[in-house]
């Protein structure tokens, strides 16, 4: 257990290093804590021996170690309240009644990515226990229409499709066919039923059956598959520890493009926000992943922020709490 002075020194070093990734010396700390530089150096040496700080080769100052960040998050961090400007940007998204929940989640994480310069990831899925209740279509213009999918548990999702030179009557016949034959089907089985029960007979009912079948098949396939949305992939380039190291950034970029790897970000179904620092996460030892699970009716998934280990932990955790709270409201 650290003394109060050691805790203050470690907290100051980490928070300074987060703002400016240069080694922190004893003089900078002594200006804040009423102690001599010699006393601060001794305490920094103790923290280094405990594995919480590291000494660089290019400076007499210290930088946080992975264990130091972990100690900070578990024992020293004080959550930072969102400022009015950041909160307003998110409220605009959450109060937009025209957006489906999945779009609200994606857009709110995009806002977070823009505000923090970190990468945001959303893994969303519709509960496998849902049954298809019905689909509806609403024309938008001459070629576009919204397909609305409703499940028995009240989950509603909409997708936009484009159909060239297809009369609305043909679309309505297709919708009627799907509702009559597939209503009550588990969501996971809808794509299979479309292929084996609708596809063989749709030509008997509608003329432009191929275009219509392909459009509706894609809608359901997108709906039932878990989605991985990544916002701000290039934000890593704005972090000094990556921008100066080509191999490191190439490695992280490759991992952010790996859909199978990103699927592993999925978080357990609990109410906590988890912080995985460096080697604790399954993405990359040079980054931190902060993530949480969300559930709203039939829709659930994981939201995560990925950034350098030198991350604004107090700010990001507060933002994720705010987003999670609004998603589940």
C-alpha cells in the first residue's frame, strides 16, 4: 500500500504524462507538492522499485508503467464529469427521434471518438430469442424505401433499400409473401427460410423477383449478423507514441481491420465498465481498451474505446457511463 505522498506523486506523474508524453522529473512535482526535489526523487525511486514507474534512457524523469496505470485506475482515479459542451453534442444525438437505436449508438460513439481522438468500437446484436413479427415498407422517393423489421419482443429496426424501376405493388406482394410464410420465425433462421422457402416460389408472385429477393435477403442478413462498427481508425495516428513508429501503427491498424479479432472485444453481460490495459486486453499490448455491455429491450452489445495506454481514463470512463445510461434509458 502506498503512502499518501507516494499516491499523490504517482497520480501527478500519470496525469501529467497523459497530457504530455514526456518523462516527468522531480522538479515539476516538487512545485505542486510541498517537498524538496531530493525527497520527490527518493519517493519516485520507491515507486520505480515497486514497478509503478519506469525510467527512460533519454531523461532522468519517470513515466508510468503498465502496473502504474492499473494502480491509478483501481485506486487513484477520480471520474471526470463531462463538460456542458461535450454533453450537448451527445444529447443532440440521443434526442433525435428519427434515428434507430443502432444509429444512435454508432453516432454517439463517433462523437466520443472525435472528442477524444481515440478509436471507438460498437458490437451490436439482436437477441437470438426474438421472433420475426412482421416487416413493413415505407416509400422514401422513386427508388428508395425504408424496410421496417418488427420482432415479437418489440424490437424495431429499419434499413433503407434501393429498387430501380420496381412498382410499389410488386414490393407489397413481396412483403405480404414474407409476412405470411416467415412471421413467427426465430431471427437467426430468417435468412435460411428466405433462401429455401421464399426464393423457390417468389417468381410465381412477382415479376422482378430477383431484385426484390436480393434486396430483402440483404436486409435480413445485415439485421441478424452481429455488426462490428469501428469509428476513428486513423485517430491512432494523432497519438505521439504511434505516429513516430511506423511498424507499431501498421500493427495496430491491421488489428483494427481484423473483424474476428474485434469480435473478441465483446463484454460480459453485467453493469460494469471494464478497463483492460496493455497486456490485459486481446487487441494489442500497446493500447488500452475500455468497454462495457449494454442492453435495451431486445438489442444488446458492447461499446468500447481503444486508445494508447496514456489514455484519459477518468474522462473516457465517465463518457461511457453517460452513453450506457442513455442507451438503456
